[in-house]
C-alpha cells in the first residue's frame, strides 16, 4: 500500500512541476503530493507497528533500516519538488 501511495505522491509532484512551468495554477497537485507523502509515511509506520505487535523481528531488521533512509530521502525530495512551484510562482 505504501508503494502505491508513494507512487501517487511522486506523480502528483511531477505534474505540479510540469504544469507550473506551463504557467498553470496547480495548488491541488502540490497539496495532493504532500498529502500522499504523509500518508506513505503513516502507512509504513503502521506496517512497522504491526510487525512489532506480531513480534516479527526479522521483518523489522530486514526492511526498516533501509526503508527509513529511503523514506527520509523521498520526503525531502517531495518537499523540494513541490517548493519549485512556490518559487516559480513568486517570480511571476
């Protein structure tokens, strides 16, 4: 589920940038991208909580260290991608 939400966040962020450079007002894509980024993080946290509740330590040890770094990078990238439209908008 978190992969789907993450993919939607990336697509909305890219549409945000593309349509901003085409001089269109795209507030909703920015909102959608950041919202789906937050939902992706919440979903991953929920999966980890389930693994802890089920005492599935091997899943936690395999997935969490790598994915925590990926989620940090993805969140920072989402913020930067969506801020492009804000900077571009101010220059108009």
